[in-house]
């Protein structure tokens, strides 16, 4: 199992080969075609000929009991105990699934396998809606009723979020609002709009109308005040796109300020997670280290993200203790849990659980896309690792600074790239929906 002290040379993953892609499958909506592809992982996916009704069969236990994510049926095979159950019950970390598509009933076998929440973002919905026929009927009705494209988009999204919230409602109830959340993000076009983000969060919270929904707000400088205000209104928030310790501390302070400003006597239902991104940090810093090119620099590749995450957890422990926090606890306040995001490995030379296994600790969340989830269930180990060697994490962090790595620059650059990526996904999907709407109008003439 990888820990900070064992990251001197991330070794190639041996249990899973790098994902390859099967031939693209054309999907047609009233003459408008889009393409999607099905990923396959060696020893983990039953090979089938792609068709609109193909089921992806993932083996989630060592004895290969399977979970299906299909387009035709939401019925999955019974799931036995997995490492995801151990992750939560033994170490207090909640495994979430970083994906959402129709039919949402495909989440049922994942829930049975130990998944305790779902995250979504504009890129996920862009992929889901543009590559599936499952949204066509509702979209057709929306267009025919005169809805504009962006309004139609939000109605498609809200339905998915509501349906997913229903599936996780029992977990939410059983944990007294501690878990079982489904996250939906405000428009990425609002990343620099403080008040616009507040209004969008209020609107999404109202229209979804589910107690276990998290409204995702980016941790951009203009949105830090938005987080405070939305929390003060009693709306639970998933703060996303956190890439640096400095910005993370500002996010914590916004949460605490919001709780204190709420005026609520019972704070137990106002919760939050802080989504700290990991793999993208290594992607950028590794390039910088390779440009430096010294043996010392090259030896630090693949270590930056996990080291910074360990220090984020140290900061979390510090900020959620002491008199200020204890005063909020008396009103029922819950800690803003750290959520590890961007947990899929971008460099195929690194172990496929690099951004999951070293980040296990109590009161945290790890949200995993298919590849990371599957890898961890297949051969991940469960043990508390996040604070097993904080001094070494500090050493790595400082060593990178001495080499000229500017953590502030890294955080700002990744934030810009993250916001830009979500905007492009959002705009691309709206363009796709507009083309589908145009096709529908042509057919109806």
C-alpha cells in the first residue's frame, strides 16, 4: 500500500493495465449523431459488442461479483461486502462515486457495494447527456413546450439529481445528515460572480428540494464570500476546485463564518465538504520538475499531490478544534469534511490507487470515477494513511519550494484550468442540445 514514506519512486501499476478504448458507437437523435466510447479494463470488464443496450459489467470484489452500469436496465447483481464497506466502517472515510448518468438506478448496485454519495460536474453531465439517448424523451418534451436550451439543460440535470438523492436518502437519514449526499454545481459561467453564484445556489437548492443535495460552488476568490453567504442561509455546500493550502484555509474560514452568521440555533443540518483536487497537482508539477531536470527534481515526481493533501488534513485538524469550533459544536455544527477529488491517475506509470490509498483518514471523503473505484476495490488496502508521515510530507512540500516550485502559482494555474474546462464542457453541451433541438424542429415541420 502506498504511503507518503513509500513514494520515492511511484512504480508502474501491475494489477491493471492502462485503460484502452473500444470502437466508438454512434448514437442518433432525429438525424443528429454524437459519439461515445466504452472504456475497458483488463480482468475487470466482460468484453461485449457495443450496442445501445450494452451493459458494462464491473467486477467489484475479489470473488468477482459484478455490478452493472447499463443503458437498458438498472438492475444489478447482488453485491457482497467490499473494501468500500471497510473503508467507511474501519477508517471513517466515505467512498463516493464521481459520475452520474441515466438511468440513475444503475447506482443501486454501487450503493450495495459501499458507495455512500455521488459527485457531478459540468464535464460529467456533458458526457452523460451528449452520449446517451436516455435524455431524449424529456428533452423533446421540454423543447416542444417552448423551453429555451439552458432551461432545458437544468431541468435534465435537476431530474437526475433528485432521482439520485432519493436513492441515497436512507444513508442520509441513517447518518443524521452526515453522509448520502448528491452534488450539483452552479453554472461555471458564474465563477467570477459573487452574487450571481449566491442566487444560483439558492435557486438550485430550491428547485432540487432534497435535504441531501450539495450545491457545488468553486473556490475562486470571488466565490469565497458566496460560500459564506450560502452557508449562512442554511444551504449545504460542496466547495470545489481547491488546489492550494492557502485557498483551502479561506474555504474553511468561509464555512465557519457562514455558520456563525446563520443565526440558526440548530446547525446540524447545514453541512459541507471541501473538495481538494489531487492528481492534477502532480500533472502540472511533474512537468515543472522535468523542465528543471536535476536528479533531485526528477526524484520528486509523483509526490507533490499526496504531500500537499497530507498537509491539508493537518490544517483541517487544526482549524476544526479550539474554542471557536467548540462554540459551534454546541449548536450542532458538523465539521466540513475534506473530500479528495481528481483521484484518477493521469500518468499510467503510477500505481492506479496512488490518489486513494495514501489519503485514507477519518472524517474524509474520497470521490472516485470508475477507474479509481474499480482499482481500489480490486486490490486496494484499507488502513489509516493520511497522517502516517506528516513530517515527510512537509519535507517534500518544502523541497519543492526550494527547487523553485511556487505553490501559489500552481494553485492559481490549476484553478484557471479547472474553471475553463468546466466552462468548455458546459458550452459544448448547450451547443449539442441546440443542434438536437434544431433537428427536432426540422422533423416537426
